[in-house]
C-alpha cells in the first residue's frame, strides 16, 4: 500500500509553519496539537493513510476508523504566516515505518511551502533530576539561537526517540529549519502541566496569541485513550523514553 493523501480542501497557504505532535509519553505532543486545533479554530484539510501504522483501528461510538495523520490549517493572531497542525492516533510501528511516515508527512509539508518544522514531546525526568519546564533542541544553528534568545534550556546529550525527533532531523536534510520542544515530566498517560509549558513556549517563540485558560478543562474531558499492547523486539523496553 502506497501512502495515500486525501485532500478535503485545497488551500494556498502563505509560507506555513508546521507544528506536529504525535502520541508518546504523557501524550504531550498530541494533547498540545489537539488543543491548538480547538483554540485556533483550525480546519482539517488533508488526511494521510499509511501501511506503517500499527495493525489496529480506533473505536468511536460503536464505529471504527483507520489510523491516519490529520492535517489542519489556520492563521493565528500575531503570526505573520499560516500554520499547519499535524497529529495522529499513533506513531508508525517499526523503525522503517517511522522513517517512511515521517518522510510522507514532510512531503505534504513541502508541497505547501513549509520551511520550518516544530515538534513537541516529553523529557522524562530521572529521580532527583532538576530541569526547566521546557527543554529544546534544533536542527540548525539559526534555530538554536532562537531557542537561546527565548530562554529555552538546551538538550546537551542523549537521543530523541520516535517520530517527534525524526521529523526535525529529516526536515533538516530537506533544507528546512526544525526544532523540538520537550516538556519535563515524570511520565504517565497525560501530563497537562508539561503540555501547558510547551504550548506557552511555542506561542512566545513564534509570537502568536494563545489562550491557555481552559486547557485543563479540555484535557479532563478527553477520552483516556490507551493503545493496545504491541509486540516489541527483544531488548526493547515496553515504555520507550523519548530521551536516552
């Protein structure tokens, strides 16, 4: 099965910024993008289907739907460009699939003139570790300087595991700028405070207006979605941390 992109609406966007958040530890990236979609009144314009998703479907009110990446567009107040928001119900289920699906997402981004890719994820704190609420990294020196200017603590080692890291790494190969903001968390299914910290940092860095007043109420009403257990390769921990 080749990746399939269904366009629900054709729009010409002005040098859009891509912000992506996929499920992971504490669901920081996914919750952040879903809240942005709601608060910025973004409209869904495309969906991407791929054979690299896990082998299950999502149930909603008795119906099932296939896993996909959803793309939304909006123009937040204060931002001098358009914005594309991307999220999904799962990441790809294999290393090969994560590379392939990340490339497919970037293909859609490139088709619309994206030159900067932002992702959001979790930084899992070790016992007694002290960190800023948000830490970050970038795929180029210019963007790294931008993070420093806004007081973002920089990662100084380790690896970002999964598509939230791959997206910015592969974006750099294409000549795009990329950064990842990670909310400090102790883990768990949903960390609202870490999500709020990441959203506040993104709004400040890119200068758009974002009301976070009802984030906690919105998150509390979300269904507590937890995917089925997947068979993992020998030697791989059941809960993989984004940072190693």
